[in-house]
């Protein structure tokens, strides 16, 4: 967590990658279920393998209670829905530290996802870039 000496300050993003975990809509699992607990055990194992390369992250609730926020011409809009249908939903994320794209891919490939899930890997822009 934030008090852990291995935790990277938000301002130091050089060499960091976002691993966005995406699952088919029907594969999203709710907290408090046996499937959730099983998935969390798999992610704990990944955390042990990845060690200090994991700089942050977390699981996301299913999108049902999501709040889309839009600002248009200075006005805050909080639409009630319906929302765009999508085949996949984001259900978790990691911030990973890696020296290069190949190292980031190798690390992200170890993140557990469902058989039809995927990981979207994107480099975080460092302040100096």
C-alpha cells in the first residue's frame, strides 16, 4: 500500500505500464462469491511472483453500479442510462514496472484472467516525455 517502502510515488511513472483486465460481460464475478475468492487467491499468487514490479492495482466491481461522468460546456452530467452495450468490461487493473515492452508483456501474461478474458497493456506517459 501507500506506506509500503516499495510503493512508487504517483509522480514517478517512468517505466510503468497499465494492465487493464478485461472480461466478457457474462464472466464478471461479484465480490463475496466463491468464484471471487478463488480469483483473489490466483491474484495473490501473481503478486507473490511479480513482487515489487506490481506498483498498484485493484479489482473493480461489475459495471452495473458504474457512474458515467460527463462535463459538457461546464455542466456536470450524470446520465441514468441506458449505456452503450459492450462485449467486454474492465474488472481490474495493475500498474506494473518494467524496463521495456517485452518485459511488461512477459509480466502481464502471468496475470490471471478467465479463459475468454484479455489484458490490455498500455505504457504510462512519464512526466519527462
